[in-house]
């Protein structure tokens, strides 16, 4: 991770809510509450209001989508929000594409009475859909996802999310971090908040890092659709046989290669 990516992320990840999307803007380009409400009204099935917010919550609006309430915080003229530590970036041609260390963040997160179910799929899908629409309509330069410690190029994020909401694969490259090991294995970060466990894919001799992370992404999609296995589960990926085995202790699903 470059110093530019690290410089904008000052607050420790563990202090951020598990379900928190950060919309990063150039200095001075954060939308006002009025502009954000107007933008949200262009998204079907969404309503937004500042009426229910406390006086000390300047720069915040409440957004209703699919009957669920979300807070959009850090809007102008209020103070910018701070985001969690970033360990992986996706969709950028190069880290130097934008001066991330000088950016300001607005944050979209479930409202207090929804937060307990933040990682349930109806809540997650509604929030991600909102964020994707905002990223397309506002001058967003990057989107951060606190649960995985990831940062995504806004066009990449929006396309991946909207594709998933339309029935495509889960955006594992971004809504989780796929971390390659020195031995060729791949471990996820950010899957546990979604299904209760992280994934660890065993290495295969001669496999490229790109092939290993692509396989891990397909397995993440399978787990999002089917849930974490209660016991040993045999699966296939193309011509390869795999064994999923939840660990007896700890939040881990081991994936063994066919013998």
C-alpha cells in the first residue's frame, strides 16, 4: 500500500463501524446537505430529509431506502468524516491517480436502529445501492469500505455493486480484501462480518497469484450465496475439486485442494 493511500486513513479500522462506506472528495468538493438531498431524489425509491437530525449533527441527512434508514454524514458545511485504515485498493490504474492524502470524506452508514442488522443482505444491498448511485452522480474520487479495509475507484465500485444487485457475482475484490500469502495461499479480510468466518485458500504449486485470487473471489461469491458451511463441504470449480472445512476454533473456513 502506498503512502498516498495510507495518508488519508488516520483512524484505526477497529474504531469504525463495521458497515461504513466512505465517499472521498477533493478538498472543497464535498456536497452540501441540499445538494445531497437533490442528488438522492434522482434515485428511484429513495427519500432524504434533514428534519429529524439533532442540532449537533450539522452536515448530516437521513436517507430512507427500501424502508430502511441510513445516515449520510460529513456533508458541507459540517466537518468531514474520518475513515478507517486501508490495506488494499481496487480499480485504480495507479495509486498516484489522485492525491488521496488531501481528500475529505462523507460517510454512509445504517442509522442507529438499523445498525444491529447492518450486515444482513437486505440492509447491505440497500446501502450499497445508495452508495453506488451517489458515486456515479457526485464528484467522488474513491470509495472506502470499513469492514474490509479497502478503497475502490468509484466507477469500479458502482459497476461491481450494481452488477451484483442485478444477479451477478459478489464484488469480492473490494467488499472483501483478498490477501495473497508468501506461500501462494489467499486469505480474506472482511468476509467474517458477512457470513461469520474468513476464508483461507490453500496454495497450489505453480499457480499464479492472479489465478489464486480469482478462485478465492469465486469461492467468496459461493459463500455469500450459500452461507458458511456447518461441516465439511465438497465443491467443484471447473475441473478442480475443493474441500471447505470450518475450523474448530476461530473464524476461519479452510479450503483444501483436491487430493
